[in-house]
């Protein structure tokens, strides 16, 4: 990628330096066995007040069943598969206006919207060949993290190609990831686009889970839309599997409440087995984040558009001592900034 280099100090040099190119790191891709999540978190007592994350602005709106039921707010749902088009008009127009204002400077788009895309230098502990379309063909890479990654050097991780991060915040109705506050704060300082995700418990009331997430995740302008992580968990004490109809009902309650509060349509994260049993053909107006570590999502989720693809659970990167989940945005760099512009603009929840 070519970028514009700043003028050197007038006192030292009057010559304008030319741009430089950043090189892409070695990209080897990974295989992680498709299996239920083993992720668990320590239970932390419910705080008396919403979690304060480094004094960042937060707007908490009292929620009622009436508000949750009647709310129809949020950024327009992303119509994914950006590789074949389908941008929301509002987001696309925003990016186009910036481009028209500075037609001779492509970097103006990213500068105006908060930074530049770093080319990834990730490796994989279990590399595989994805075939004709592989993660290396995507422009924008990112990660998702939880307590299991331990202490993270976020500036280094950013330099390795992490342009966005989804951070484990909560699961169920009383579990808070002990690293959430620090990861939320430090990733933002390092310049990553950040969002939070909730691991959904099927034996817990959906509205209680939504309230717990809202209590702990700040409503911050510029944050990525919240994520509901729905999958089978073989380690859960909840062994009962709901019917497809009940699963959809509980998800809708949770997502409606988050959308009413944050003014953003939630993203649905899922895995192939859960998707096949419960989500195939459902939630067509919601953005999806698909786990597919053995094949391209088009093979595992035929016909399903998506915003994010999680392609590995065994990623390796400088700045992180443990293996890390690797993801790509389904589109070009320009489409990334257009989507971010629309998805992070919060509708009023008042």
C-alpha cells in the first residue's frame, strides 16, 4: 500500500520526501478443528454501577420492555459480501464525498475516517490451503480476543495488521471477562477499531443477558456494533438444546434490546453446526460474522452474505504470547471505511 510521507523539518531539509510502500508479511493460513467452544470466564460479582472504562463517554438509557419492543433504531444493516457489492447508500455516500473532495489523494479517505489499513503479518500454527479465495486476498484483517490471550501489546499487534478487534465482554447474565476493561481501553489507544461481544447462554433469560451486557459495555461513539456469539458449547452446564423457533425468539429479544440501547444493529457470530440447525435462512437483515476454519464461508454457509470471516483459531502474532483468532472484513479497503462510517454512527436512543 502506498502512503503519503510527511514533509521533513524545514530546519533540516527543504526537500519534500516521496511516499513509501509497506510490504505485506508472510501469510500462512490455519486449520482449527470445528468443535464447541471451550471458553469459560470467571464469575465476577455484579457491580453497583455501570463499568467505568477510562472515563470514556457513556450514555446508558433506561430500558423497559416497551422500549425494547417498539424500538426501531440503528445504523442500516450491512448487506454483506462486499466482494460482489451491496453497500448501504448512506455509508457509501459518505466515503464517496470524501473521495470527490480529494480525488488525487486516496489516503484522504482513511485519514478522514481515522487512520490507515495495516497489511497483515500474521502467521498460523496450523496452516492450510483455502483454495482460490483465501484470507490473504482480503484487504482488511483483524482479531478477536478474550482473557485467554493474556497481556497484549496492542501497538505491536496493530503494526502486525490488526485493524479491528472484537473483545470478549460478557457471557450469560453475570460473567464479565476480567480483561475486558483493559483490552477495551488499550486497543483504542493503539488505534484499532474496537467492538465487544457477548457469549449467549441458552438457559438464561435473554433480557437479563442484554441488560448485563449493557451494564458493562459503554455506549461509545465510534465503536463497532455489538456482537451476539451463538454456538454450541460442550462445556456448558446447560445441556438443553432449544427448538429452532425458541432459539430465534431468544436471539431477537437480546438483539432488539441492544439495538435500542446502542443505536446499532448487532452482528451475529456463529459456527457451521449451529448455523445449519438454527440460522439457515434466518435474520436476513442482520450482518453475520462466520467462523469457517477449514474452507471459505461460501462452502460452509452457501448463500449467506457476511461482514466478517473468522478463518483461524490458531493465529500467531508479535504482541501476543498465546494463539489468537484471525479474521477478515469481507470487502475492499474503501468498502471497509464506508462500512465503518455507517456502522459506528449511533442513532439516538433517547
